[in-house]
C-alpha cells in the first residue's frame, strides 16, 4: 500500500536531516493555542534524534504574502517545541541565507534547529529551484512529514526532494496508510460523511467517493445547494448558485447512495442566539436560513454509521461555531466514536468537534491535513508524496 522509503530505511547517524513539518498552528499573543500538529511530528523528530541525527525543521505558518511578518513568525513554536521534547531547540531568524547556513553548520547531533517561516520567501509557493537548492544545502537528507502540506508543490514540500535523498516521516506514512486503505480496501459497509459550507471544493471528492462508498452522507451548508437543485426555496441559506447544475448531476449519479438531510434546524439570523426551529426539509420561509441538520437526520445518519465497517468524515453538519447549531455535528461524533468501524476524521471543524467532545481517543485515525485529505479522497496525486524515493 505504501511504496515510499521512510526514515526507517535510512541511517541518519551523524547527518543533518532537513524535516518538512506542518507547524501551521494557531498563535495568539506569542502563545501556541493548539499544539496538535506539533505533537503529531514528535515521533519522527524523536526517531531521528535517537538515531544520532542533527534535525533541521522547516514549516510555513499562515499566509504572510512572501515577506517577513512578525505575526507569522515561528519563533513561539520553537519555544513550545522545547517544552515538549528533551533536546535543545534552536531558532534561526532566516529560513535560507547566511544566518541559516551558519546555524545549520553549528548544529550537533541530538540538537534541533527550527528555521523561520518558509512563506516569508516568494520562492516557496513558486517552487523556485534556487530556494529548493538553498534549503537542500543545509542538510544531507530530506524527510517530508508534513502531510497537511503534501498537496502543495512548494519549494519546501516538493522542490527540495529533487536535490537530496528524500524519504517520508512516520506521520506521513501513517496518514497515507490509513486513507489509502480506506479507499482501496475498506471494511464494508463504507460510509463517508461530507459537511462544511461548499460543494464547489468537494465536487471531485463526491464523484470519486460515489464510486467507492456504500453511503455518502451530506450535511452542512453544502446540502443547501443540493436542495436548491431539487427545486426547493432556500431563502437566506448559503447556496452556491454557480454549481446547481453540477449538484443536479451528482444527485443523478448518487441515486440511492447519496443521503441528504430529511429535516433541518433553521434560524432567523446568522447568530449564536437567533430564534430557531426544527422543520422537515421543504421550502425555507423568507428571511430564515438553514443552520444545522435536524434530530431525525441525526438519527438516520447515526444508524448508517453504527452499521458501518469504515467511516471517513470531513466537515461539520452545521454552523458548528455556534453551540446551538452544533448538535447535529456532536450527534455524529458520538455515533462514530461508538461504532466499531475503522474511523478516519479530517478537516479542522470535524477534528475540533472531536477534541471538544472528549471522544477523540475512540477514533481510529485523526488526520492532520484537511486539504491533503480531500485531495486523496478525490483520487489525486500529492506532489509532496510523489517526489519521495520509492522503496
């Protein structure tokens, strides 16, 4: 299933190893708010340290528009990493350049160096060979452990792999194995759950999954566009008018596999305390909008999940940030956690719901990559993975 070399296939002793991690974490007031992605990279970092390597880490953070912006500095991440691992963690104010070169040169086995944000440089997102070469010059080996960025062909995710021996980290291998197995050889019934606001960025995913799953459950704002395609009036609900024809064709392709909500929670305004009510799926009254799946839908979706052998979930069932309209999402969290299925959950809001529910430990695999997970579910090749050495 996984045909790429990993860190277990190399001997990094006495070498400098450049590791692309996904440290794109929320920071407020110089403090890391959620370190899930940092912790996910620890097994790879620790393995390399234990094997006698000097470890150089690189990552992006946010969208700083190709220039230095203190708001997006990785310096707070270096401090946080130092609290999670028993090794010296140094920080370079450059990602490439003379200071980065000197810091890498001075690094000893058993030590860690975190480079400044790769996206402070225009060469990163352009996959510029000069930036790739500059990154490669810092190390002897390249490891990609940033599954969350593997769908990007950037200098630090794809370009650098052409200039150094390039292998996968432990997290990358784990992510690809779980998602790959779900798509290629799932335990049946195979149930996929898709939510979130838009169909437009999930059209390819829906098409690919319809050919593989036994049931595809649709919730969130994206369900509204399907209802509009069926001729229902959606009032103030989020609808993507430009993909209504696509939604019609997906409904025709999906036939009995594609399951839409049968009831929903509607509200008079987009706010946490708006007047709201449950109604069966029909025309939405003027001035109202759909905010969540209803209790009947939560029950029928949960029954399908209970009987599943494999569950893959990406995206919430409602306006999850408002507690009143998070009930549908939490109902499905409970169903997935209680099921005996192999369960894989990805996407920021779905994972956030899991963490808040206290049921994360009952999920088989929580993916660290929303966009990368979706592209895998769509059947697309991930550039950051393809560039690594085959076994």
